[in-house]
């Protein structure tokens, strides 16, 4: 999952939902994406869906 910009509240929300914050990157080849992705810093997240509940 990704989201544009460094939004600390949104980052913390996704982390509280179980996502791991992987950091920020610039996207390459954004010409076919909506304009808000052009030259934007994007936050990347992932979640392990196979994780067992404790």
C-alpha cells in the first residue's frame, strides 16, 4: 500500500492497524498515474496477512 506525502497521523494510523512502515520513496514512470503521484514522495506500507493472532 502507498500514500503520498509524509503524513505522520496517517502513518501512525496504518501502523496501529498492523501495517509496517517501509519508508518513503520517489516513484518512477508516473506518466500514466494521476497527477498527485507526479514527483511526489510516497510512503510504502506492508502487512503480513498470514500472521496468526496472539
